[in-house]
């Protein structure tokens, strides 16, 4: 037996879609363990799904089957794929939502499951979570090999997310995720922050889009007064901007994909 089946979707919980996926899984493998990572990914937000998978996977056991259904291209010519990495199985649409975790963990094999004989007998044009991804995940959890479930392929869609770069004492990156609280997460790691000599207690110059401001670099947003902006390393290990008990994203009017530059403030 493999690890648990971990579900991530943008379905929400108002409709029966998540429950039906679980019903399909349990019909195929009554012993399957199912974990809900989240079903509140912003609708159609492939990048957000990819980031959530990237930062969450290491907290799950080896062999976990991450099944991602954030799929605005359902019913089109996009492929359904299974990616086998060093530690996990990734099941979902070939739209980039699996790519960040796949590249981080190391790809062993990729399989096209679009016409797998282990799909449900009738496949709709609008609900591949039920008809393709859930049954493939379930059969994986029963011990079937990837080669039985799909055809090997050499490529898959990868998200084009620019890597951070350092120029002198400036780091340039991008906003990759905004959470429910409006905290703004960048792709700049804590290690890069240390590399340019920024320490707790420093004041940073931040350029976010076309807006520049100064921000204290602290351990947590709770280290600044209520309503004030703070810069810190979040629980995933990335540089983040938040406001104590408010939404930094709304206040600063930013979106994922916006560029960010940070450097240590030096008063003249």
C-alpha cells in the first residue's frame, strides 16, 4: 500500500464534487486514507495550487498521492498526467499545477493517463476529478504500478516562475501566493535574505510593483503595532509581507505575479 491520497481542488464545499470524488476512491479502495489539503484554492488559479503543493508536500509521508483538480482546461485537449517523483505520486491536469513540486522533489517518470483503462467507464467532459483523477489515485493506492495506469511521456507543462536574483545588496523576486489573511508571500527564501546581510530588527526598503515603502524586518507580524506593515520569513521559509490584523494585499493593492525588490535601508 502507498501513502494517503491528498486532495487539493478549487471546488469549495457547497457542491457535491469533493464528496463524489471520495466516493469513487472508496469504491475502488475501501481502505484508502484520504486527506483534504484544501478545496478553497482561488478558482482557476493554477499558480496558487502549484505553490500550495510545493510548500505542503514535505509534511506528508513518503508515497503520498497528491491529487490536484484545479483544471480550467477540463474538456479541452490538455492531457491528464501522473508524475512519479522521488517521494510522491502527483495526479492531475497537465497545466503546470503539479510542476513546482515535481521539479523540487525530482521527477522519476511521467505518464499520460488521459485514456487510461482505469478511468471510470464513462468520462464526462466537465468532471475529470471524478472520472479520471480520483480512480487513478485510488488504483495507485491499491498498489498498481504507474506503467499499468498510463503511457510514458517525456514532457509536461511547467510554470514559468522567475527565480529570485541578487544584484549587489538587492534581491528581486516575485509574489507567488496571497493567503486568506492577505499576507503576501514571495519566492525569496530566508537563505537569500541572510545572504545579503539582513538581520532581525533591520529596516528594509521594499519596492512592490511601482510602490516603495520602508518595512521593519521582524520575526512575526505580531511584533509590530496593530495595523502596521511587517516583513518576515513565513512558516514555509519564504519572505512575506503582512499587516498585523489586516490584509497587506488589499492595503498595498498587489496581485500574484507582481515583482518585488528588497534591500537593507541605510539612512544617509
